[in-house]
């Protein structure tokens, strides 16, 4: 079987929506002849923006800018054409169809990047980081993807893996040379290594939580008794009239959400139904949802009406909540409390500062720390942690080395997959499936 | 003269290769330097051990002879690693070396298609790239369609004892000088290795009262499924140790040891180090074990396992005399080292056929391995694959999750070796699936389907399979109730039941132990269904069933991992796949072209082929198959 000739692929590199401009890419041996067939000059200059009037059999299509790249000096390493046309889905669709009629085919998701990898322009880890970059929602997330590209995560994971190999070698030795009378490692020593590695994995898994915050944003739930002023607070935080504010207790029956950037991360604030006993059925359902949302939230704000004479016990869902007293324009907050007034705006700056600090301390990754940015990496680190806990259990139960080793090898492979030291088609599929067509 | 298959050499590899091919109905000529030395144990008088015992069991399941011969010559049987889990326990037997060789010769002589020729092969004849026969040194031409070279340490071999050098492969036996040249002419690259033996002392000159007796197992467990009972009387071995005096002496005389003086340049085994190596490498150890092993029931010699050496005779005398129990021992033969050529095994296909030379197979120490069991295993596979070639059928290639044999051959042809290759359980990543108690289920059906299994083995493996199934069913189905009798019976096991449960559930309890359980079963009428099956089954069979239940969680984990890897590694690389691709460095391409891996998994195990390179190959393969799909 000989290698089939490389074919030519085409796809829009920008979303198919009405916009000022759109980009279409053509990659492969036919790229240059196709664009020339569509009206580009025979002597199309390389790596220059060239104005071209695209012509089809049905007449003129668009006035575009064409940039031509010649193999191997392109992103993919092949002959590559980038066409910047006007951003009408109709024009883009017609252009792609014309290119396909001239011998190209529609690209598969991630195929441009895959070609770059196959031509040695990128390695897989870089390809994955590019996927993360494309999908970044905040500049901070983009910066951290870049830092991983620079090897921060690999270095951390590498240290854990090296220690696992140290343990593995000793347990293997104990199996292979059981009769020689050597002690390779004591149970206590093995336990100590396992505990250290588990601690390292826990701190990596912790960065996964922070990484997830970066990727998906955080949620902050506002809880409190009816009419404590939750909806007013939400509106203040979001600067809009998203929640209906009425003086009637129990107006908010469903969850209301709004997203703002706090401490560099996207935070979605959720307004909830007030917590009280009694009331209508709809309201009870709303209260149930409120508590459920609070138990899943990254941050909880417990709002207490300082003008209300009987302060309640905070429910368990809100134990770690930020305690805020509302309506301080009517009655001052207790001395230790954070008081606000939605009406006068008093205390709001302090609340913002508090929220900003919480996000930075608890969710924003510290400078220079490794960060698990994507779901695949998070799954691998969790798998490694589970396996190590199994291994630890094995040692404490006095199991024979070969059983403990099963879990140590599993942990070590999970970490290897995390950094790309172990490759698999599963990983490759996952990396490229995160791309859309045209990337 | 004309045969289907010529086997060069009558050691453990040669014997298995000859047996397999003649068993399958092909005529075989074994050509050996000395007819008497067929099946000889040239080094230690023992078969099996950790991982090596696994190989012997696999050989038995595939119809080989090593297990049978061991059962007929074994004078002390012991399962090693008893304190570990079942998958890594390795059976070992001390053998009477004369009875062992006699058993091998007897088994071979019973094969109707087998002939023995005494002689020395000078070269292999070829027609183009196909083997057509061999020429002996006296000019005799023998034609054949397949040659299996199992020449052991006899290629350009040199024996060293102190400053003395003698040409020869084994004490008192000549070296095969011509064949090395013949292999070079074929364009094969050869390397050089060394191995060594310890001194042997006269049994009647040892003082056993100063050494610790080492008994075997109470009930010797046979290696072969054909053996019902071990017939020979069982003996004791002894353990003693070296001390500081000997270590100092060795250190002072290192310059006289060929390995250290530079007289031997070849690489020796790190795993079976000479006493000189041990003293240098483990400088802080005040003692090293010495296992004192009789060479036979009536043999006059003892083998001093653990003090392999090539130091001069006067030093050997002093070292031996410093060992408790051997103070006035008389050395009957001094230890020596052998240096020999081997063929770098990356030049072989996984069938053990030399790549590019149809019909030429290599097996045993010629491929850089050490040990009887490793040699026998390769001999068996080479014999089977020579037969497959003559039949025009696909070669038999065992997977790494299928057998230690598969691990060994994959290691050799993929990674080669820099020192004599010995089997270890640590080499087998799927070892939990490769326990000795599952060999017949794993391997016998394959050998039977290809016609390598004799009738009696087929019958016994089939019976065993049925019994195992019935037993595990019974253990699942028979339920114990938490009544007073039950709990009384279970008391010695430290188990008391609170609710009803199957015997399988009982087996999975941490406190469970098979011997105590068997005792508890005696005369327990409600459990007759189980006890009657157990009465029929061998100890090994029962172990197999019980272990499978007891360690089900780990075995399933292992099976999942194997399946995952298989889907990953099983991806075939077409024979004519071009590795010259952008993104793959010249160095990596060179390695890939040298080994020509058959699968992605094999490619990933080639030293120097990076995960990134494997990823790229996978992507090229994927791109290739996608564009083929589109073309359809």
C-alpha cells in the first residue's frame, strides 16, 4: 500500500454568521490552481495581501483579499490559501462550493491543525494548547494555556511520575529478587511516598477546580429569607433590572442568573427564592432549587435584613457563605458584619472588594503554578488520584507487590497521558474533536 | 540426505524445536557435536524459578517437553514466592542432571520423525533468499526446507578461568567456529556476551552440619499436566554464605579476574552476577547467600549457586574454603566464564525467522538470552513456526498479554539486548493474567488447533477445563447458612458468618486460606458437591479456580487494561509502510526501518522511538485509512 496522495481541503475559518469579513482556507496541492481558476493572477505573490475579484461561471462573486503560502512555509506545512471575503453566509457558502467543485473537499474538524502536526509544524501538546487557546473565554485563561504550553504542568506531573517510578522499581525488585534477602523498600517508606504523591495530586486536582473556574466560570448564589433584598442586590451587582423587585415577599420563584467578571473570572450570580417555611407550593419548589443551587455553587452570599428584628440561623448550605447585611440605611449592621444598602449604594464597594478577594484567593490560580485547563487533563489527574488511593489501601492491607503495582502503573500511565509522555488514539481523537471545522 | 527441518544443536532450544516439528509430522534431523550431551544441563542443576517456572508451564501447555523431563528428573520441588500473590509464584525443581538429559533423549527418541546426527555444521546453504540445507565440516550436505539454529554459547566460544583461555563452548567440548562466519556472510550483525559458572565441589567433602538445610515443598507439585505424581525420592539442599574474608580476597585479586582485567570485553548478565560483580556492586553487604545444590541423587558433586566466578584456581580454593561448611571442600571443577557470539535478535521477525532469509530460524542463547527455560521456549516457538512456514500458514506469534513467551520474543525482536536476557515477572506488564495456574486455558487450545498437542495432553486439558468450570459453578452456587455447625467449622479460618452466603463470597474474605478451608471441608456432608470435584482435581487446578475468585477484582482490572492496550497497540502497520515522513527524525526513521514493527504497540516499545513519533505514525495511518475509505 503506497501513501495516497495528499488531497485538498477547504473550510471557513470564521463562524458562519453575518459579519463584516469572513475567512476561507484552502489547503493542499490544488490550493493555488483553484484560487487562480477563480480569478487570482497567475503570478500570485507569496505571503502578500493581494486584492482579487472572484469570478465564477455565473458571474462575479466578491471582491476579496487573498494571501498565498507555499509549502513548507505555512501553518499546515502545505500549500495554503487564505481568502478574506465579505462576511455573508451566502458568499462564504458559494465560495466553498466553488472550491469543492474544482477538486477540493470539505475539511474535517481540526484537520488543518492535524496537517500541521503531521508535517512537524506543531506537536500534539501544542495542538492541544492551541485548542484551549481558541476556546478561551478570558485573557487569564489564554495566558495560562500558554504557560502550560511552556511546560509548567509537564514539570509538576513529571515530578510525580518520577517518584512513582522510584516506588515501582523497588516493588518490582522485591518481586524479582524475593530470595536474595535484600530489602528494597519498607511498607512505611512506601506509604510515605504514596502520601506525598497523593498530596501533590491533590494540589494538581485543586488547580483543576481553579482551571474549571477559568474555563466555565464560577457561580455565586445569593441566599436569604424572603424580602431580604436579594433581587435588589443582584440588580446592583449586574447593573441592570434583571430581577423583578417588589416589596411583596416571595416574588422570586425561580432562579435568575447574570454573569459579570470578578477578579478576572466570569462569575454568574444567581438570585433565588427566599427561604422560609409555609407559602405556596411553587414557592416551596423555588426554595428547594435555591438550596440545591447553593450546595453546588462556588460562592454563596447569605443576605440578612439588618432591619429585621429576629435574625435567623444560617442553613447548612450557606455555612461558608459571605454574610452580608442589607438595608443598612434603615438600621446599622452588627459591628463585625458587612453592611450594604441597595438604595444608597453604601457598602457596595466593600462587597465588591470582598468578592474580588474571595475569587482571587480561592479560584484564581497563583502566578507560575501549573494549571489543569481542560476536561481531559482533569480526568487523567483524577484517575491517577483514584489509582494511588487504591495502591495505598493495598499497602495498608499488606497485599502482595504485584497487586499494588497494578494501581501504581495505572497512576503512572494516567499522568503520562496527562503530559503526552504516553500517546494514544483516544487522546488524539479527543484533542482534535475539540476543534471545529476550519481550524 | 534430505529432511524437512534441520535443527543445529541439541540443547534445550534444539530439543523443543525438534520435538515440536516432529510431533507435527515433519521429518527432523538434529545435528549436534556430541550425541551424549543432548538435553544436558550445562550450568545449574535446576529448572524453573521466578518467571522461568512460568515459561516451563507455558511450554508444557503448548506440548513442549521441558516440564515432562523435569518431573522425571526432579529431586526437590519448591514453589518460590509463596508469600506473594498467586500470579507471581514460580515453581522450581532441583534436578538430577544425568536423569534430566536421559529423559530428554528418551522423549526425543520416541518421536518417529526424529533423527540425530553427530557432526558440526560449517554453513547454511541458500538459494537466493531461501534456505536449502546445511553443509557439515566433513563435507556432508543435508538438504532441508527450514533450519533452526540453536547453537547456544558455541559460536566462537572462549572459556576463561583466571588468566587461562581455552577455545570451547562448555567444559571439554569444542567450539563451532565456522557458523559465525556463515551468519556474517548472511549480513547478520553479531554481538558478544559472556556467562559464567560457579565451582563444583565433591559432595563428600562438605560439612552439612554447618549449613542451613533447605527442604522442598511437602507435596511436590509436578510441572507437566501429564504427570500425576513425582516418583523420585526428594532431597535437601543447603544454604550458607560468603563473608568479609572472601570479599577482601576477591577485591585484592580483581586484576586477575578476566572480566575486570579486560581479558573479557563482552557484557555479562547483571541479573546473575559473578561473585566478583556482587562484591564490587554491593560493597556494603557483608554476606552473600550460597545455595548448595546436589547435582543428582547419586552424583558426586555439589553446585555452589551464587558464587559464579572466573577467578584463578588458587583464589577459588581460598574463597570456597572460607565458606561455612565448605572449609575442607575439594573443588571438583573450577568455575569459569564463557565468551561467545550471539546474533542481535532485532534482525528476527516475531516468528524467530531471520528477516529476509526464508526458512532460517534462530532460538536460544544465540539470540542473546540466558537460561534453559528461555532457550526452550524459543526453541518451541521456532519449531512451531518452521512447521507453519512449511505448511504455508501464518506464524504463531503470542501476544504480551497471552504468555511470558510472547513477552520474551517481543522484547528480543523489538529491543534487542545488551546483556544475556533473562525472564522476570517485571517484564510482563500483564502478569496478573499470566499465572502458572491458567496456562492450559490460555495456550493449550491454540497448540491443539495447530496439531502440536499430543492426544493425552488434549484429553487432560479438556478434562481439567470441565472440572474447573464445575468447581467454580459449585462454589458460586453452594450457599452456607450461618448456623452453629457452619460457624464451628469455619472457626479455624477466623471467619464467622452473620448471614447466608456462597462459598465464593467466603473465598473473597481477606481471612480466607485454602489449606484451612480444605481442612474445614473434610466430612462436611452439605458440601459434598464441592468436595467431590476437589477430590478429582489437582492442587494446581483448585488453586487456579480459587485464585480466580479471590483476586477477581485485580484480574478484571488487568483484563480491562489489556483490552484497552490491545485496541491501542493492535493497530497494524502495513509491511510496506514508509516511515520516511516529515516530522519523524532521521534517527527515529532509521530505528523503525531496522525493526520494521508490525504494530503501533511494537513501534512504541522500540528504544528511542518517542511517544510523539508514535502519535505521528498513528495519525499517518489514520489519514491513510481515511483517504482509502474516501476513494471507495
